[in-house]
């Protein structure tokens, strides 16, 4: 790689390093306990550079969540492309949501965003954008199941909203370490509700819970 290419890549690497540091610090201290100085120390950079790239602590936090989501969807798309059928795909979404994918442990970061979104316009916009993306991914699998005749839903939009809201609620219990709430319990509770919500047959539900069929 030539000097020009290296020079062009350097800002991207610095930006990602700052975002990784933001994730680590907010996860450990919470947003309220985090300062730009803390992120600068973690990233091995200056406060000025952080503010140059993101404008504020809130900006760095929102961008860090977007980074995590991008990685989550890359993993989701890659995995779903290897799974045959909408029922196993829906089950896989449940497992990733429970923390079996790259977003492990980051429901705590979502809680931080939700709290801020109550009073902060930028956080509210970030929350809305990320939730819309998530519901869109869920809706895509639901639509596949409806087209294949293995799901039933008179109002798919409402079904997706209910299933997404249930996942959010279970995630709060998981993030707060509710006694008895584990990733496996999260997955099973959500899956049971999805089976009822979408009229999935018992045979298909069992097949989906076993991971379905992988593409060759």
C-alpha cells in the first residue's frame, strides 16, 4: 500500500479506534459517568480529535452504536444467507438478539441510548433510526414466511412491532441480570411468542428451534 493510501486510511482508523474506545468506556461507566477525556485516554488520542470527528460525547456515542449495528447486520446477513427457510431464519434472529452474535453485552448500551432519548433530540433520532432498521430486518423475514405460507399475520406491521417490543423488554431483563434470565431463556420466551404471533405450526416450530437446514 502506497503512502497516499496509508494517509487516506489513517483518519478512518483513528475514527474507528475512538468508537471502540467509546463503546468500552460507556459500557463500563455508563453514559452519565463518561467524559470525553476518558475516551481520549482509552483511545490514546486527544479530546480535540474526538470533538473534531464527532462534535460531542453524544455524537461519539451515537456513532459507536451505529458501528455495532453495522457489524450486527453484517453478521446477520451472512448467517441468514446460510439458513434455508423463514422459520429457521426467524429463530436465528432470536438467538442473535439474545446475545449470541457480535452484539453480545451491548443491550446495556441500548439502555443508555433509550434513557437519553427521553430528553435528547439527537439520541431520539438515533434510537428511531436504529429501531427502524431492526424492525425492517425482522419484517423482511416475516414477509418471506407469509409468502411461503408458513406464517400467518393479518397485520404484519403490528406483528413485527409486537415482536420487536417483546425483544426490547426481554433485553432489559437480560441487561439487568434478572434472576433466571439467560440468553437461552430469552430465546425460548421470544420464540414461543413468535410461534403464537405468526401461527407457526408445531412441526415447523420444532424444526426452527433446532436450527433448520444449512445451505450446502
